[in-house]
């Protein structure tokens, strides 16, 4: 069915792509604006994929004439809350340059160099842009010189986003049975608002039969007899800002499914990322050699492994000549495994070996861009139809084009592919082309039947509507299929019927700052609370990590003592802890060969204990988080942070120490016992207090409640 999908919830000024689902390239599609707020001047064109940018608050009702009939989609636009953010950097902080060469990049321009330039005002560069309330990053750089770029962060004042949880139940039985949809709106933590100050709006999914809802405040009701098949209902909370919407599906038999819930298996899981071509060490990595190392993953306690790309790509052919090594993110064939790794049958045998060990496999899905040497890009560059429009092209005279690239083209190039950062060899796909959408969806279906989840590379560069369609498609293959987004910085909108888990970029930066001594250890707890401040849905899972294949090693930057505490933070805070290969064995090269024979054995054992302690302590998986006031008797107080994790069945207290040597810490109102992480005895300090000696981390059970 070509129906464009669920209703969309945005703010005035946001771009909403309107596109048919399961598109047929070459078929006829026509959009029209059937209804809009009275003062709106929005118009739509005649392309199969259109972009609606609401200019007034209210509901926009659009219709799509497609080969299978006419479909309706609603877009609910809330008021624009943006205000001007001002970024400023001293000119002397940048390398020697011509003022015309200075660029500003950030999430608003998707890190594209050349889209924005700052104003030179005296001895400083100033860049101003309307942005929503919250923290925002910008990087000032000369040309494409990211290495010497200057990062600036500003806070835009204003209301933060509320959140909402939607549940459904069936009351009564037989012909009297009613479905009650109940919304639980939650103000932002920093807001003066109460739940009573928030409005809730309910929307029946535009793909389903119209269901008459009787709405009374935070509850909507209907007769179960009116439910034909399955009906999806969405709820959004609105006050000074609107929330990410939540959704449930109700079946005609009364079954209820919460559509934003992650797969049940992810709760309590530990993830391990493998940079594929380095994992076998000096031996050449193949799928067979990966399978040989599954017992190691099992012994470590891993539940799910994320592989960097395994499809046919250019970088393995170029090898060490490729920046960053043979990473595989420059794909040239989405339907074939990389020849250097092995056949598809051998890949599937590796997946089966993981499954036999109880380990799920997450596949790196790279659909924002391809290699510049992908045949489709070469045909696009040559102007061959229909591929000409499969990529985004920009005028070469207006783009930031490095001199060596201009020389390669002898100065004759008229257009260059749009790309992010300085990734000249990774041109962006154009999702306004139906052929691209059709091709990518075929890729999704091909591999969803083989693996258990996708880690989605550069998720921020792919339209929201595509991810909503991807989620529906993979859940049809496997209702427990898992989706992890790479969105930098993280964005709660990707949690609306799209992704189950998100990179926790906020905690990542906090752990780096604490490890470097640039912030107190208490910053860890502030970073955890940011999830609610930023408006993430209650069901969203945050992937907690200290490093990955795009970042310098934490050990190299912050040292071994801080690494152990930071790793303990990822395992004792809510979310999905992720170990990057070699983190557990003391690697300092971010994509180097795995140090199997000369690794740090004690550090590896420490990570094993972290996994085992979390597996055995339910409070560390689903418990709440609250700070614990402690007295640091020996050691630096700003290198220590303590918090309680409490669930219905369990309570544990965690003390982290990011400093060298040991710290002696006195905990209030806790009974003596055993450190769950090391098995060491914990001393009774008298007066109802507990004294602990903390190397990197201590975890103690407690029956006391703060």
C-alpha cells in the first residue's frame, strides 16, 4: 500500500517530507493540500516526494493520489519556539586563514561544510541562527579542516519538551466492551508546569479506518466493536512545547501493543561492537574467523554484537590507503557480502554460531550515502537517467571544494555531490527520488531476514518518514527486530515510531570531561537526567558507551583509572551498555588490530565482572536513579560520585571513583556487606554508616531508602 504513513507532529518551520510508501518508480503520484490553517500560505508541487513546511500552527490535511487510490495524511504543527542562538569564536583561535574560508557546521545544516559562514566582527567570528531551546553545538573551521576546528556550545533559553506515555485497556466484555486509551503527560523536569497544565491530543492513524473516539481530557474511549482489524492511536502532549508522540495498536480481539516499546530482549542486554577487519588481530578477518571467536564473546557475557559493515565496499580493496583503514562504510554493492570476509553463506553461518551461543547480531545499515565508486553514483555523475537524481548535487562554484579535488577534475566540474563533514568519497543519496527509496527498502528487506537488528549509520541524514517505514517493514519480518540510531547529537524525534535505542552522546561527552578532569564526577548524574530534559520518550533506550570506532580511545585520552570508572558508569546506569572491541583489553588505537596476546588481563576481568554484576542485580537494569550524599574521607571529593539504583525487588548503591589510587568513602544509612563487583567485604563504620574503599567502582546492596 502506498499510504504515506502515520500522522506527523512537528513545530512550525520544520520540514516534513511527504512520500508514498513502497513506491513504484515511474508510477504516477500527485499530492494536494486538502486543508490547512486559515492563515497558511503553504503550497505543494507536483513531485512524487514533496516537502511541507508548516507556516502556521494547526492541522494540515494532505491527500496523495496513488496507483492504489487516494490516501490521507495529517500533519499537526505546533507553535515555533525557536529563538536566536549566538555562537562566537576569536579569530586567533583558528589557523591562519582568509576570512572567506571560514565555515560553521552543526546539526542544523547536517554538518555540511559551506552551507553557512559566520560574520567577521572585529577580532571575532559570529554566527547567529534561530534554534529551539536547549544546548547546541557548532564547529568553526577553515575550509574542511575539522582537525583544527573550534567547538562552541550555547544554551538557548526557553521551554523544554514534555513527554507522554500512552496505554490502552479493554473495559467490560461482549457487546459492552470499551477500549480506554489513557495518556500520562509529564512536564519537563525544569518546567514549572504540572501534568494538569498539559493538553493531550489523540489521533487515529491515517492508515486505519476512522475510529470514533470520545475524548475526555487524558482519556479517549471507543467501543471495541468499532475496531476493525487493528487500529493505531497516537497521543501527543502539548504545553509551551509539544512532546514526541506515543502510540498503541488495539486489535479487534482486544489485544494491545505499545508501538514505541523496544524488543523485550534488549532489557538487561550487553552490546559489543566489533570493528570487523581488525577483530581477528594480525590474522586476516573472515566470517569463519569471527565465528571462531564467538566463545570469547560468550565468555565475556555479551548478549548482542554490532558489526561494522560487512557488505562489498571500496575501502577493503584500498586497505590502509583508505583514511581510517578498511572500514566498509563506502559500499558499492548492498546485496553482496565483502569478498575479503567471505560468502553470504559464511556470514549466515557466523550469525547462526552467535545464535547458538545466545548472542544476537546487529548489522550496520549504511543508507545515507554510498561510495563515490558505486555504479549508481557513477551513472548519476554521467547524467544517465534515472540515476541522475539518485544523489544530491550542488553547484561547484558555491561549494567548498578542496584544491586537490578541483585539480582532479581539471577545474571543469560543474556540480559536486553533497556530503557531510569532509567525506568527499561518500556522496549523499537523494531520498526525493523514488528509485532510491525503492532500492533502499529492498536492501532493508534483504538483510532483515538474516540479522536481529540494524545499527543505522548517519541516521540524522535520512528522512524521518523513511525510518518510520523501515521500522514497520522490519517488524513485519521479526516483531523483536532492533533499531539503533547514530544521531549526533542525539535527537528525541527519532524515538517516535522509529528507533528503539539512541547513542547517548550527552553521557559520552560528560564521561570524557570527567575523565580529563574538566568536570566533577557529579556531571555523570546530570548527563543521565538530560534524557528527560531533552524530551526523550519514556520507552527510549540510551546506548551508554565510552568509545566507538569514530572516537579516540578513552584509555589513551583519559587514562586507565578513569576508564575503569567510566566503564562502570555505563554498566550501572540505566540503558544499554556497549563495549567497543579492545576497550576491555586496554587498546589505545581506535581501529587497530585486536590485542589478543598482549592485552590487559586485569582490565578484561574487570569488564567481565561488570557484565556479571549487572546480570545478577535487577536494580542495575530497571531501577530508578537517585544521588547519594557521601563523605570522602580520603581522596579528591570531585572525583567521586555515588547513586542509588532502586527497583521493586532490589536496591543497590554505586560509588564511582575517577581518580588515581583509592578513595575512602563513608555512605549514610547502609548496612555492611559485600561489594558485588569484587566480592570484598564492606566495613561497618558505626552510627549506621558504611565505609568503602573505592578503587574504580563499588556496588553494594542496601535495604535503606534515601
